[in-house]
C-alpha cells in the first residue's frame, strides 16, 4: 500500500434497497483494505460515495437532492455518484449535473477503488474481490447472492438499470457466510434483485433451496433469513426441501403488488391471486408460525374502484403480517408509464391510505396472537430511554426485552404485551432465565 493514500477518508450515503446496503458496505471494505479511513457520512471526508436509488420518482428525487447537498457542503471533496439512479441516467443518455466528480455504474462498483484513485491521480492498486467480511457492530448481515432481473414487470425500471441475471457461486457465498459468522454475525439475510432466480445462470443445476441447505452447515450461524421472493418459487418441491431447515427463519416476503387478476396481468406479473394464495397455504402448512409480508401498489394505470376493492379484499383474506404500500410511480421507459389511463394522484393516495389502514389492522392481529407466548429473541441493541434490549423473533416480530442481557444473545422471552405505534408493532416481554 502506498503511504500517500493512507490519510484519505471516504464516507458513504446509501439510499434504496438491501442490495444497495450490501454493496455500500462492500465498497467501503474495499477502501479499507486499500488503506483508506472510513468515516460517517456526516463527517469530513475526501471522497463521498452516494449509492443512489431510482425505484420510484421520490427515490430519484431524493438521490438528486443528496448529491447536490453533499457537493454543496463539501466543495473540496470528490463526490462519487453510483447506483440505480446513475444507471437510469446513463441509459437515457442524460447528464447527472455538476454535483458529481465521478460517475460509477452498478457494474463498475467492484472496481470502485481503482476508479476513485485514478480520478485523484493516485497510484491505483489492483482490483479486489467485491464482498463483505464483517457485520461490524450488527448481529445481522446482508449477504447478496444475486443481481439482475429479467421479469420486466410493466411498471419497473430495475431490469434496465441492473442488467441480466448474475448469481454468486455457491462456494463463494459459503465462504462469505463463514467470514460473517466468524466476525460474530449470528443471522444473515439472503438478498438479491430477484432472489428467486438464484442459480439459473450458474453452470451447476442449483437453486435457492441448495444455497439454504448448504448454509445450514456454517458453524456459528444460527439464522438464515430470506429477502423478497416470487410466488413461482414456492412450489411443493421447494417447500419439501427447506421445511426441515432448523436455521431458516419462518419469515417470507412474497411480492404481491395487486390482489386483482386483471391488474396483475397488466403489470406483467406471472401469477394469479389463486396461485398466490396456494403459495401462502403451502408456507403455512409447513411453517405454522410463519409471518408472511408483502408489497402492494395502489393506483396502477387502469385500476378501477372495483379492481382496487378486489385487491383490498384479497389482502384481507391472505391476512399478511405486514404490508409495504406504494402509490404507483411512473418510471420513464417502462410500458406502464406510457399508458393513457393514469390514475389521479389524489385517488392513488386515497387508495394507499385505505390499504395502509388495513395493513395496520392485520399487523395488530398478527402481534396479538403472541401475547402470553414464549419466543426466541436475538438481542441486537440496547434502548437506554426505555431500559430494554431490542431484538427479533425468527418470524421478525420486534421485541423489547426486560432483564439482564447482553448483545447478540439468543434468549427465551415470555411475551406479556403487544403495542402498536406509528412505526408498527412491538412486543414487550421478560427474559426467561430458567
């Protein structure tokens, strides 16, 4: 390492999804291995990475704001724009503006140190592998095992900015999981742009179930949590292979988007409400304590009042543990954005409010079932204001625990009460020291 580069400081601001979060940490670890000093995003730095998002108009707008604000507050620093917003602008051949000193696409992220050091006229090191080796102060870490998507849902810009399917080889994923476990991480979250397609591009005949089964053997790893899944993955064969995995968390995030068959077809989603419900029933038969969560879009072009009521009723019938609700956001370059039957913003917001209200009721119903029960909690952080430890059950119920506890412990907890706030539900219980 050339000592000329040692004093240089780098910070990172991350927007968007779990994949971006993983990639931000992987980029920072590359800089650290090259001798750079990592600082917080609100501290003085020589280089600021802004890992952007463009999944909605709001996300794209926020990405622009952050880039401009960091450049304005740090005129002598190099501002590096990367992430999906960058790829969208590159695809549309539109300039990002004067805020950025360097633009790095998603595909160039593994070469981030070389690109930055070349921009600063430093003698660049050779390229490094793109991975994370430590969970830092966290008990849970994301493990990105897949990138790209070829679904081309009519509303989604992501296949255009993330490119084709790329899966992390099984042994490489295992090696990274071992490093995370050795650093003290007890839970990993498998994530990807289209996680359900893991393995399709690899020469071996493997899929997500093979990866889950392999990770069962990683010593020190207690929990394997899955990121967002597609309904098509949840067939009898998949369930049969993973149902006995003792480390697999019974928490399944299945992307719904709409409970109306007509709307799903217009979205180019490749299932019907009936097929979605069958997948839910398979999960619940194999994992009785499963929490099933989802995403829902309201106000998709052409969605009538009747279509929305169908979607609302279906969400009620599934009885999700939690919902992420988004008013439809047109993304330039997608098929849905070109439709003439766009829904008025006020209608989208009204439907979104009703769906969120239903989600809150379902969340209360899910949480209430745990009052008086005994659960296992992985402790993550101490809340001094409430004098409790905060952690999660395997099915991702947030729990505030009273008792003499330490961080990163798997402990039995007796739930006494469940509360709902504007930020969701949490259970309150006591550490059962018996």
